[in-house]
C-alpha cells in the first residue's frame, strides 16, 4: 500500500513559505475550476463551493489517495502561488489597482485566501463526530465525499450529499409550514436557534436569504418573548457574561474568549425592548442583534461577541424564579455600577483594541451617561439612542421625497411632535434638530421652534422642573418652548397637535394606543400627507397600528413604525397606505461595517447623519410613488454596503480613516465604485468553504506516516 502511494505521489516537499497546504485539490487544473474555491465576495452571486450534484466527489478529489491524473504539483498550482506572485490573470490585474503597492496586493491576496475562503482546521479541532458537533465546521449532509474521508465523518452522516442551497431550502420549507400553520413565533425562534446550534453557516445562509421574514423572528418582536423566558430556553452557552463579582478580573476573563473580535454588543438587560428589567436574560438581545450584524452587514460570525453585564435585577418575578440564571441580587447603582461598566470597557479595549462596542437596551438614566462618558475615546455607539435617531432621520428624508420635496432642505418646514422624552425620544429629536439646522439652514434657536416634546406629564416647557442628569438632553428643548396660555406646561397631546399645527407625529413612549383616533384624525385634517411614526416596541407597545392610522387619515398618512405592521387601506378612498418599518437594521450593520473598515477610532454624529442620507438616497422613483420611505429590507446587504461607504468617507473627512482606505477614496470615481467593491469584498458570505489542515500537518510526506 505504501509503495503504491509513493508511486502515485509526486515526491517533493512544499516550499516552507506556503502558508497553507490544501487538503483537497481541484480535479481539474483549469483556472475556472480553481476559481470555484473562491466564493465570490459579491453578495449577489450565487457562487458556491459545491456543485450541488448528487455526485458526492463534488469536483474535488482526495489527496493523495485519489490524486487525479491531470493534477499538477500543488506547490505550482495557481491557487497556491497566486498569493505570492504578481497579478497575472486579467481578473487579477483589474482587481489590482494602481494605487496599491505590489507588496500590499500580495499580502491582501494571501490574507483573503487564508482567512476568507478556506476553513483551516487547527490542532484543536478533532476529526469525526467532533466536527459534526461543532456548529462552526459542521456541514451535515453537505460534507462532500472527500471531506467525509479525510475528516473521518464517512458513515457518520447520511449517505446522500446535499448542497447548502438544498439544505437551506429544506429548513425554509419547515419555517413556511410553521408560519402557515400559525405556529407561535417563539416556536419559529426556537427552531432557528436549534439550527444555529447545529450549523452556523446554514443558519446565516437562511437568515441572509430570508432576512425580511426572519429578522422579526430572531430579533424584535419575537426575541422579546424569548428574553422573558431566557433561562428556560437556555440550551447552549453563547457570548460572555460579566457580573459585579467579576470586578478586578475582567481583563483576564476576556482571554477565555478565543479569537479576534470586531464587534461587541453589550447590554445590562435593564430595559429590554420596552419590556423592562430582564437582568441576565438580556443576553438574548445581544445575541439576536449580532445575528443581524452578520446577516445584514456581513460581519464574520466568528468575530462577534455578545455580552450581558449582570449587575443584578430589580425584577421581582425573576428574583423569585428558581430557574433564573442571573445573579440573585438587586441592581447595582451609582459608583458601583459605573465601576463595572468602566472595567468592562477597558477590558474589551485592552484585549481587542479595534473592536466596536455597541450599547444595547440600557435604561435611559444610564444610557446617556455611558454614551457621553465613552463616545469620544472609544469606538462605540448606542443603537437605541443613535441608531434609532439615524433611522428616523432616514425615514424623514424618505418622507420628504414622498411629499415631493425638492431636496433635504425642506425639512425646515416640518413641525415635529415627539411623545416620549426617554433615551430613544431624545436621541431622535436631537438628531432631527441638527438636521433641521444643517440641511434646513435654520439657526439653533430657530430650529428648536420646530419641536414639541411630551412625556407622561404632557407638554414639556420652560416651566418644567427637570431631573438631572436623566433629563439633561431635554433641557434645551424645554427652555426654548415657552409655556403659553394656549399651550401650557403639561398640555395634552390632542391640544399640542391641534395648536402646533404639526406635520409629523412621533412616538417613543412605550404607551400602546397613545395616538388615539382623535389625535390621528386631527393629523389627517391639518395635513394632506401627515407623517405618523409610532416607534415604540414591541408591537404591543406601539402608539397606534397601521390600520388605525389608515382609517383615521383615509390612507393618506406616511406611516412608519418600530415593529412590523401590514399595509392598510383607507376606508373611503381605498387608498393603500404603506406600513413602513423604521427598522434600526437599516443603519447599525452598515454603520458598524463602515466604522470597522475605515479604522475609525470613534463614531461621530456626522457618520450617523451620513448613514441616514445613504439610506434615503437608495429609494427608487417607483418606491417613492408607492409611499415607501425606506428601501426594501431584503436588499439589506447592499444597503449596509452603501451605508458603510458613506461612513468610511465621513471617517476620511474627519481624518479618522486608515491610509489604505484614503488611497481608495482618492482614486475613486463619483459613484464610489472602488470603495463599494472594497466593502462588498469584506462582507462575510455564508457558504461552505473548503477545509484544509495547517501547514505543519500538510508538510508531511508519505514517509512521515
Ligand atoms: P423610556 O422608558 O426611557 O422613555 C419613555 C418616555 O415616554 C418617557 O419620557 C416617558 O415619560 C414617556 N411617556 C410615558 N407615557 C407617556 C405618555 N402618555 N405620553 C407621552 N410620553 C409618555 O424608553 P426609551 O428607551 O426611550 O424607549 C421608548 C420606546 O422606544 C420603547 O418602546 C422602545 O422599544 C422604543 N425604541 C424603538 C426603537 C426603534 O427602532 N423603533 C429603538 C429604540 C427604542
């Protein structure tokens, strides 16, 4: 046997500088076949590493046992050498741009091949069933013949080979059946979580392909229900918990997490989706959010870290629940609380200096302060405050298009009533106020006049006694809104709507039904196309439904909500009112991606505004005619790429972008073609990648065995 193998094998050792030696070699030596190794980085491409044929050899042969007769010496093969040779093919030459040094190009090619396109099995990963039980490497029936042989899974999976497309179709059919049989959303959530625990690649594939339908299942509103019962649903550890008992140890704890991290989503579980204090159950929200960063933005799932800071909970039912998996103690407050936050922030930066930290679902009284403390020194942002604000601004820019406005300066004509002076509400009005100044050309004082803010005590005016620091963001708006006889402090919503003659009604109050029929009717009476945005989540907290808005305005409203609703018809005219969803998903994945790729050190307000503009600019004429104020969510990968492009350009303008990116921008055309391509190429594509051993393993010849 050994002699036969020796005869079959070319006798040579591989060059020491070859980074990796492929376990599988293409059965055809044509460049076309070797290019199948490389998943196209284009999201639009359906290129796969597999043929999908029932022929389980899948175009690859086992090396060395089945070395094909036409195989070349792998050390001379294109896909080995193209990382260490100048660009040769036309495609490579086109890709190799003049501004880039040859050295950079070679380094990039080498990185691209080893990191993006090949799964390298290290010594830590064993063979056989361990591979099958590792959700990162598992392909289930998607292991081709060669892999089954070499990875020791032959016989451990059913005989027939299914491509990832086929597998995704099968799982999708199950989801459709659940939907059609009206299975509870939480059952669909569990079905998807089980898939993620088995096979992450397939999970993200499914999510990417059906993001519009699945985003509400893995994230809001369904994830809220999951978080309520998270201890009971808990099956598999994901992410990291840091507790108040970990103070002094957080730096070292971060080393328990293997691998690089590009993005961290962190919550303290104190205000999960408007459901209140859910303590350690907040982990569900960090995980769900990062799933959307992967599916929508193209972050690599191996480089994301969900975190829950367990600083206790004041939720009595959790504290009384014998299965609650968080700390059984009340929430930390004051200095002790901020010490936990501070140590956590330092630990993350120390371990992963370039990681973006996204704050999620912190209660208002801490959210603003945390953001203020870190936003100038850390690469961080708060999605509830800044992401929501950016998506609402994008919606307002979109609404201006639907209203037929000639450009963004028309924002100056809008009068906004905001119900809710919490972190979401104030984040939104602060950003709108800046937009009214910058795009609308009004002074700071003039711009305040465009805003009326209400909280649970009604209209907030200069007579209101505010609570600091909790309501610091309200102060300038309150000062500018002088109490009058007509509109005194505490005036009701209906009075404010009537007397302000507002054009836009926004809700971030968590109060279901706050936009009553009277209020909505009034909006419809004083505006041809009233802007109505009930933004509170989940659905049960929305200030009104799409049906109520359509009914009261006879389908004329420009509607956008935080949670999804169905389009609705005006009862008299039969006019179809589009139920837009002001989903933060439009902003955060692209913002994060842009920040990461630019190498920025902080996230500026202008980057958020740039994101909003990018989103509105993607609207097509047809969409505008139909009352859409956001592009289609199923285009989220491309939307995120466009958002990332604007964010990178903004970072460059601020002097925050790394040199290599600045060089691309400088050599680009007015459509940002190169930058867009750069971003698209960086996006993770969920598909099964060929598998190799590290070089130490592969350098062995037959004699070594
Ligand atoms: P919060 O609890 O900090 O603030 C709620 C605010 O609403 C408070 O100022 C409160 O006084 C006010 N309020 C209560 N009753 C009111 C009433 N009857 N009339 C007027 N105002 C009233 O909550 P936070 O963090 O600001 O979030 C608010 C809502 O926004 C939540 O439902 C949250 O889910 C939603 N949100 C939506 C996002 C989106 O993407 N659409 C993103 C982030 C938050």
